[in-house]
C-alpha cells in the first residue's frame, strides 16, 4: 500500500480551506551509520546583528507554489493591507554566527485607536502548514486586531522558509498512483529520503520543533515584544509547549487549540488517530442518516459496510477520474479523512461518497489532492515533505516493516476503515538520513504565565485526552484546561463558548477557570 501521510495533525484552517472545492562548528555530526544528527539542545548566544535586525515590510504578493499558490491577500475590511517580510535566523542555533536562512513572515497591523498589546503569532499546524498563506484566510482572528498585530510565518523547512523539496510533482503523482506492500512501502520511503537528502540535505538536520521554537523567540525580539503572545493550533500546540519549556519567563498570553498529546510516541499517536477518525466517521454516519434526501446510506451500519466494501472494490480496481488519474484505495481513505476535520465538511463527504458509489473518483480524489497540497495544475506545495522532515527530526523512532506488521491487528481493531493505512504511515521515517532527538517532546514550563489549553471531544486528529495531558505536563498553575463537547478539529471561531474564553484571555487577560467545559 502507498504511504499514508504522517501528519501529526493538520489545522482546522487548512482542512476547511481545502474544502472550498549534535552539530559542531563544522556542521551536524554523524553517527556510525553516517546519518546526520538533528540540531542539539544546547544553543549559543545570538549575535546582535540577528537580534536587532529590522524587517523590511512590503505589500504581500501572491503565495508561491511552495506555499500553496493562490491570489495575493486582499485588504482587510478597514482597508489595512497585509504586509510580508523575511527574517534571518541561524541555520544551526548551536553555531549562530554561521549560515543563516530566511523565514517568510506576514502581518496585519492592529486596528487604529485600540489598545495595542503587541504582536500575536500564529502557527496553524501540520507540521508543514504555511502561515503566510493561511493567516489572511483565517477570519476569526480579525477580532483580535483590536489589540494585536496579527503575525504568522512559514516555519523553517516550510513554504518560502527554505522549504524542503524531495520528489518532483510527476514523481509524487506516480508514487500516489501505486500500491505497495509493507516491504515496498519501506523501500519507497528510503527512495524518498534519498531524494530529500539530495535536494534539501543542508536544512534537514535543522527543521525540528526546538529550532522552530527558537525562531519564535528571535521573532519576538525582532518584533519588539517583551513576551511572546501566541496562538497555536494542532501541531502548533506542540510548538507552543516546547517554546514554553525553553523560555517559560517569556510566555505571554497563549492559547493552544486542538492539542497534541506530548506524552505519546509516534506509534501511540497514530493509534489514537485511527480511533479518532473512526469515531468521527461514525459520528458523521449517525448525522448523515438523519437527512435521507442527501445521505447515500440507510443506517450507520449500512454506511460502515458500504464504505468498507467501496474501499475493497477500489483496492481491486481503482476508480477512474476525468483527469485520467486513478483513485486508489489509499487515496480514497485520504479523501475521506480530509472531510472529518470539520463538521461543516460532512455534506461534501456525502456527495463524494455517493459519486464514488456510482463509479466516479473525481470528488474523492480532489479532496485527497487538497489534503496533500496538490493544486489544479498538478503542482505540490511543501506540506508533505516538510511534514516528514519535521517529524523525522523530532522522533527517534524508526519502524521496520516487521514491527508495523506485528502492530496491524491492533490498528485494524481500532479502525476497520483507517487503521491499516495509518499504521503504514509509521514507515515514513524508514531510511531517513537524520537521526531524531527524542521519543516525546518536553513541555514542562514551571514559572510560565497561564496557558489556555483547549480540547474537543469529537476531534479525530488530536483526541481530547491530549489536551488533558498537555495541561498536566505544562505544570500546575500553567496549563489551564478547557474542554468542548463538540465535533471537529479546533474550536476557536466554531464554538461560541470557547471563542468567548479565548477572546477574554487574549484581549483582556482573563484566564478561564481550570476544568471549564463548553457544550
């Protein structure tokens, strides 16, 4: 089978948008096998030229292909223009006077006449989402301009920030069209890793979450803020937790929404996602059958059976599309997954599944393309390659086909629809040329200001238990837990209660009571 994308998470924003149909002075060290080590924990003092640099803000042009393409961002309702700039950061924080890379940034200045608190930095998840391309379309954030300059960026290895490139567009298309067994998937991963090393080898050891967190602290200084005010979604919650651990005294008003569990290994996280996506699919089916005019199924049981049958038929005979490309079983699963991040996408899933039942793979493949960063001209952004690079820089785990095979029964039990393909994604770091840093991220942040941590009961990608663990690991008096009894990946701008709590914290400094529940 083909490799499932090893997204730890993807943000609600990117999911909804796609549905609008140890180093040394000489460089990183190597182990006995010749693999590079990712950046070390220790970091040297930054030179003044970086900490005091002035950003040259200019009107934003259209996002690049690496960022996802599209039109240049329009002005905000009050006429404010989006501005873009690049910030220089050390390639290797252990050698900050060495090579640098340019980080792409975007901002919208605070509304005039308001009480400006400072800058509010956003990360929308992935890892691999372009903040430069995403922030202008994230309408809920506009409320926060009364107090903040809204700021986001392409993290290192993403988009226009030395975006990781591995395979060509045609090679990715060919890879997606094939079906492999586990051994073949492992070989495919090794070939991809070799291509990444060939085209982006210089940056691969330095794209981990810790380096990105250090970039945010440099960004804080360059923006002129004493503390970092931050809104992290999905993987961005892990980035925020790591920042809080490294710089607890510099934590400003911070919100983590759709929270990654910092205590889970890659295998545990993948198993949790298998359960989460199965739960979300079951919840979709329960809702779908209540609208028989648009639902292709008679009952939830009928829906589960027919979806499994459809996938089995697609495995034997991929569905045709008008483009001439084929919808394989694995691509069909990715297309279904794409619609489970947001309840608002469920009608699109009904239409797409009904069309697939009639023999057309067009709509489901379009959903999979959006999830994997392919535009209508056949070009891919850096989302998937960056995702693999960051994941493999962060985790020490390197699964073999034999280990994945042994775990398949547990994954199939967790989800008869998604389990096997998600388990296969664990081979994503097989043969990767950089060794990872740890099994799980360190997020303890004693002494930090309160951090609002939000989990949604129906979140398929980051199950609500992860929010509880993040709040616990941040530490007593730091992690403030808010849970939502709802569906989807992310709550801000979706659930009124959670949105009110977030606005109260970010705008007025009001910290909700720990353990608050929003229905």
